[in-house]
C-alpha cells in the first residue's frame, strides 16, 4: 500500500517525451513503487497530480517550463531511491556532454556556436515559448521543424510568413514527421532514397506513405510536414505552397505525393494548381475524388490509393494489397459466436484512425469515435456500438506518454475490449520508427493471443514500418502472426478486413481503393 507521495520540481528544465518515459519506467520497475511520473508541469499534468493527492506547495508555482518527478511508494526511502534513479538515467546524456565540452548549450545561439554547420532546428518546447524560439531559428537562416503544439493560429500565420520571407521551411506546429535529404526527423521511419517527394499535413499519414514506398521498392526523396492546420482556410496552405515549390525544383523528385485530410475548398484549388513541373498525386482522405483537377494531378481518397497512384505514374506495379498474413478472413470469422458483431479500434496514429472511419462508414456502418467525422457519432457511444479511438488525443495522453512511445497505454483498453461480449474484431496499428517503442509487438502480442485463445474477439493489426527501422518490420509482423493476429499490407486493408469479419461479408476485404 502506498504510504508516501514524493514530488520533486526541477525549474526551467525541459526533457523530451522519450526521456520522460525512460525516467518514469525506471521508477515504476522498482520494488515498492506503486505509481510514478516524469513530465512537464502543464496545467493538465498538475491537475492529475492534485487529483492523486499530491499536496506539495511547489505545485502552486510550477510552470510549463518546469520538469517534475512524482512518486507514490511504500516509504520515503523507496521514493528517494526512485527519484534518484530517474534523475541519473534522464540526465546521463547531458552529464556526458558536459564532461566533453567546455559548456553545454543552453540556448539556440549556444547550440549554433557549438555546431555552426547546422541548417535545421527541431523545436520541442512548451507551446507558450515555441513561437518565439521558431522565430529566432528562422532569423538565423535555419529551416524549422516545429514539433511543439498549442501554438496559436495567429502565431502560425506569422511564423509561416516569416519563413517565406527568409525562404525557409516552417514545418508545423505539431509536425511529428519529416525527412530532408535522407535524414529522418522526429517520428520518422528509415526509408530508401527514391523519386517520390511526400508533403503531409498528417504525421502518421506521412509515415504510412514513406513506409509503403520503401517496402514496395520505390523510395522517397524528401518528406515535408506541414502541421495539421496548414490546409485550413485561415492558414491558407502557406507552407504547402512553399513545399510544392521546393519539390518542383528538386531534381531527385519525379512525383509529388500530397497527404492530408480533406483541405478547405479554397485551399484545394490553390494547392492542385501549383505542381506545374512535377506530376502530383493528392491523397485527401475521404474527399470527393470527382473534383476538377489540372493536367498531371490525380486525386485519391485513401493513403493506399495515393501510394498506388504514385507508383502508377512511375510505371511501377504495387503488390497485392489484399493479401494478409496469419489467419484468413474466413478462418477468423468461423471462430466467432453470432453475438459478436461490433468493432473496437485502438489507434496510436490519428491519421490512420481517421482513414479507418472513412472506410468503415462506407463499407460497414455507423462507428463512433473520439475524432468522429460525423459529430453525431462522437463518443461516448451507446451500448452495443462499434467504436474507434485515437489514443493520441489529449484525453488519453494526459499525464502519460503517447501510445507510439509507450504501448502500455493501450493494454488496459485492449483487455477491456477483449472482455466485451459484443466485440467481434479489435483493430490496431503498430507504428515503428525513430521515437517509437523498441518492441511494441512484444508488449501487445501476448495479450492479443490470450484474448483470442479465450474465445474473445479476433485481432487485426497493421504494422507501419520498414525493415530498416530499429524495431525491424519483419520481426514485429512475425510476433503478431505467431500470436494469431491477422496482419494486413496497409492500414486501409486493416479497416476493411475487420469490417469483413464483423459483417460476415468477406468481399469487403478486397474492394477496390
């Protein structure tokens, strides 16, 4: 039983989410620790702590720029040992760097002085400070990947206008993935160089496109992230315009693949007319593909369809995307009792969840979601409903790491879905690459196996990744197949396969996209 709550505030200190997770795990694995967290002192995180009974006076003065270490343990000695272990692990790299340099950088100017050849800045600080740091980087002549979110629309417009003035890229805010000149940034996959340039207003959409292009033997020239709001009417495609100009002038890019949720109508016409020198495929998920397009532009409404179309422009043939690894649709369906008819989706990638909602709406029926396209289907859902959840949304990441970083965030919901007598199929994405968990299948596969062995729902998975990724695509797929999961070739096919099983209509799995 927890007897001690220990709270340590480290002012004016920022660590990224991966290091925060490492510190949290180091404490949670210690005997006598019941709960632990390392995080930035945002209002949401402080609310979580006070709700758990932390009463330290420092909570009242903590700011989003301060790091905290919180522990619930059996006694004060265990709490102190856990805190020390987390600090030692998280600050090891900083200590090592300080021992090999005269002075560790504490500002953008210091970092540039230490590494003057840099041409891009990755900014990941609390949103209140992010715009100012991005303006500083642009003023220094750097391209910027603005990983931070919670940046106002007014600041985003000002930053992108500043970037255009400097002829620099401002990718973001909330840009989680990019690859420039073969170098992956943030949550990127390891892919081969090739002739397709990807522009994306969707993080896991960019990863899906680059991973499929690599696995299908084509490769990528660059991946430019825009941030999720760039194609809204007020932002007006400011960075999309610059990105298209950049790829138009790039000799290594033969096709532009544009990935996004449906843009504002005023932005669609603007964007589609910009690729004057390079063929473009626009993969606007769920959009009307019958719109008028300029010569050399193809519009598709799924990620798979976009990559297939890009290959077609290059004269390349994609593999059979309807093939699956593991049990067949017929075998999975035969295992289910007639009472099981609903779908439960547990997604770490918001773009993949959105695409699944589009496809299930067409081929299965009403599906509720916390990111519902039809707002009448927003969660909470009535009993006996199909539900897809984007577990990267704030209500699921409040006070804990993103599910791409820590698959434990899905374990409780996976087990809950496995106990639900209505659920026929659970569908999940497993996202690999830099920044993601080192072995997500190793965490999820045993639970999936136990659920299915106990007469529960079938599990359909999609592994987003490549053989070059640190987690190794083939190994992750093999672990899931060995557990009895169905593994599909694309994220879109995972949605269609689960619809085919739940509806007992195998033809859904092979519809044209």
